[in-house]
């Protein structure tokens, strides 16, 4: 995968929640089948939280839902209901960016991998997903 970071922008449907994120143009996205992700057909990629920034007054339009372990923070727009990003249980030090909420033009390749959220513990160990929110030495260049 390409490790050079580029600026991606995106947000929710009504555009009240807007953000920018630094990530490669070629990414690995996760298709999860946990109860929440499967209901909203979520596919996301994960970045270290320091690479993600909310823009303008976006924070005013966000609300959060938690369940189970309450580790994941499922954020969504109070107006249109879209989850354009959230803090995942697998990576509480990172941000999961909803793939379909990225503005067109900056992603050049997407590899989709499956995360078996119905068997969370096993999938967490097997996939190595926790490393997705860790900054690398390349990030500081």
C-alpha cells in the first residue's frame, strides 16, 4: 500500500458535519458484520486520531451512541443521521472514517477486508486491525 499521506475531506449528507483526514490515497477499508455496522452497511478505514480534524462548527451537530462495552463511540449527525466517522472499539486511539463519506477525487485504490465483528475477539487478534491507528515513522516525514 502507498504510505504517502494525502488530504481527504468529507462529511455527512447534509454537510453540517465536515472533516479532513490525512491518509494514503491507497487504503485498506474494513467491512464489519457487528450488529451496528451490518445494520448501516458500514465500510471504514482507520487512522490515528491525530490525523483527523473536525472542521468549523461540526461538533455542534454531532451526537454519540454507545452500547455493549461502551468503548466504541458511534457518532452521527443530529440533522441527517449519517455516521461519517466514529471511534471504533478495535482502535479507541483512532478514528474510523466511513469510506462512502469521503469526497470524491483523492482515493486511488481501496482494498476491502472483512472484520468479523460477530466474533469480535477472534477477529481482533487475527486481523491485526489494532495497528491501523498507530502512527508510523513515515507519518513524521
